[in-house]
């Protein structure tokens, strides 16, 4: 059982008069803040409670597209520069983003020192 379902169960018991816990005690039991419990109570009264996050299974807005990945890989293959110089040239994305794209494409060597 998750913390939220525990909190909902305790809140419904309090609202139905089956329990005499106060918000502070419920907050200590569940780990939620008292203000969040008030919001949870309002959601219970409105019937708009949700146990699944609204952004579940959505792709992040700032995700690099496959087309841009292919473009970066092809551009890097045609260049003779280091990855740092290439990142300064291709300033649309961060160094780490470009590094991960090139690493995924197998263009960067693993330098392991013994």
C-alpha cells in the first residue's frame, strides 16, 4: 500500500467519524505535510482524487528528437574536431546531451586506464 492510499484511508475514517486522529498525527503517520492533507481532504470531498500522476507515460518536452540525434551523429562524423570543440560549434544542446548521443551511436572510445 502506498503512502497516499494510507493517507486517503485515514482521512476518510476521520471524515466519517470512525477515527479521532488530527492532521498532525496523520501527517506523522504518513509522512505528508499537514497542508497537503488539507488539499487531499478537499479532493476527497470533490471526488477528484487520483492515485496516478498526471504526467505518467508522457515524453518530456525537452527530449531530443531522433531526427536531431541523427543530424548530430552525421555532423560529428564529418568533422575532425574534438567533442568539446564540436559542442561549442553545435551550441543548441549541452555538452552532456551531445556526449550521450555520440556515446549511444558508438562514436566515442572508452578510455580505461590500468
